[in-house]
């Protein structure tokens, strides 16, 4: 999804696009852990105290948000 983009570019995209819900901060953290730090769903889930299923759902729904915009 973020191929060829620098860490800063990825952070900027995530910060710009994930702003509109009560869980925006958590969702930004999840996406940064996934796409910048390269953590697995299991590692992210442990880090942010969510289930693996919840973590996958966040990543998949945020990916939908980005479709066609990056």
C-alpha cells in the first residue's frame, strides 16, 4: 500500500486521513505500527491491548479509507 514512500510520508498520510472518529488516535497508532514499524497483527494487538481480530478489522477498514487516495 505504501510502497516507495518514506517513513515521514507514511506518517503524514496516516495523520491526514485518520481524523474523523473517536478512535482516530488508536487507529493511527495501529496503522503506524503496521506500516512503519512492520509489526504483525499479533504484536500490534498486544501493544494496544486489542484482540487480533479487532486489530485486523482496524487495518482493513483504514486501508479502505486510503483506497484511491495514495
